[in-house]
């Protein structure tokens, strides 16, 4: 199978780094692939597909793979999918919830393949009747180039890398009481209280409780309107969630290192907190993971969990909120630890147990071995090719 990997972002971006890793893994498995850099033709998620179209017309490929499904919504003048017209399989690899990537929901693309980071995201895509085939799978990691630093000699007990997005605002509170406002309030409350943080479940249960009669999959136009509304409570919950978790760790008195500018201004200087007040490129995070005993993985229920995979590869113990896909990969509780993100203080309680006993060191070793056995990019590439080979 001959595969074209679309690089649609700057070289330092996680999508581009993953495209490079996937390219190397496909070569390792003996598959022919090429990378096309289309980043100069993308601005604010708006794409100019002309150059990519010429490239695909000049060289025959069997499939096109794009992280975040960028270019997946390319249509012809008659409204048909460009990739369908070319007889190409298009695979969009989603690292985030599909409500945040409208190009991943293009209904005109029939010959679609998709990889979602969470089974719930796949259920959501099916609920809104996105055509094509899909599987759920986390991204991979590359083997270390040098031996990991011994666990006990690592300087940081607990490490978290997180972008500071400011304090979220529940904008619906400014609105008059209405069915839409009650829906948004209900969805936000359920997301914050649900350990699995399923947006689909939160919407369905809230709609049922309020007797709104709103369902996905009945009318595409209605689906789009509902999705536009749901982005507000979804983003609110995600930003508030990471603030609550990091603040809980800081308030606990446990030794904590935070990577990301903005947190010092919010939390203030504290004796137990070390701030790395600078931006770190994705490719450099592995070095930081290698200095940590325990790494906190945030937004696992609706994210790609790449921090969990990469920190385990770097020899750190992984402490994460719940992710069904992460639980499937690290099948034994001895290989990773989960905290209940809906329970205040649980993250600090679990983190304390890991660093104050031998459990963290044991977990780091077992988690590292699990990634070597089942979490490398070559494992992901093999599963992706299997998916694309399906009829």
C-alpha cells in the first residue's frame, strides 16, 4: 500500500512530529509512504487544496493520511469529495474530540477512514452519522535513543505540562433562562461530574431530563447547530478541569513542577512548586519527562493521551484521569494509575502514594515495558494499515 502523509502544520507542531514518526514506522514495516508539506497552504484551519490536488494527480497513491483530518473536507465544484472522485482512501487521525474538528465530520466524504483517540469519540461520529469506517487507537512513541535516567535520581517528584488558557467563563450565565441555557448548564454539570467525561452521554441525558426531544442523527443541519452549542460547555469543562487538578496538587503541599507560562501568576509563588515559565516544543518534552518520577496526564477522557505514552516510554510513572483507551493499553493497574477527576483531592491522594512508596518506581518500569511491547509507532502503523486494508 502506497500512503501519502499530509503535514499541514509547522514542523514543531505535534501533528507534524507524529507524521514524521508514522513515516518512519511505515518504512520499518516495509510500506511505501511519502510526506507532503502543505503547511504553507493552511491558515486558521482554512486550507488551499490546489497544490495537494496537483500532487495527487501527478503521483498515484492508495491512501492519504492527515492528522486532524485537515484537507479532508476538500470538495469539487459539484459538491463531491475530491478524494472520492480520485478513488483515494482518506484517513483522518483525530487527536481530539470531533466537535472541535469540523473537517472530520464532512458528510460528502464517503471513502473515509478515521482513527479516534477514544471509543466515545467514535460513538459520537456514528451518532451524527459521519460516513465511513473508524477505529479507536492512541498515538505511539518512539524508542529512547539513550537509556532512561534511573528513577530514584530524577529531580522532579511530580511533573505536569499544561498550557495556561486563562480562567474559563460560563458564558451561558449571561443569557436569559431558555431551553438552550438549561441544556448548556446540564451538559457542563454532567461533564464535570462524570469520571469518563462523555459529551455524548452528557447531551443525551440532559436532553432526556429536560424533555427537549433533541437527538443526534435525525437532521444534519440540527446536528451542526447542537454541536455549535456544545463547544461552549465542552471547552469550559476542559479548561476548568485542568485548573482544578493542578490547583489541587499545588494546594496539597506535594513537590510539583509545572511546565507552562501563566501558572505562576494564577497560583502564586509556593515553596512546593517549581515553575518552568517558558514554552517547550513537543519534541523536547520527552527530555523533561525523563527528569520526572510521576507525570500527570490531563484531559485523558477526551484527548490523545500522548503525554501518558511518551512519559511512560521516558521511564516515568503515569498518573492520569480515566481513559478507556489508556486502560486498554496499560491493562494492569500496576502499569499506570488513574485518579477520579470528578472527586476533589483524589489526584493529590494518588500522587502522594506513588512518590511516598515503591509503587511509583515499580509502575514506571512496568509502564515502560508495556509501551515497548504494544505502544510504539510501528504498532500503530501496523494497525492503521490493517484499517485501511479493510474493504
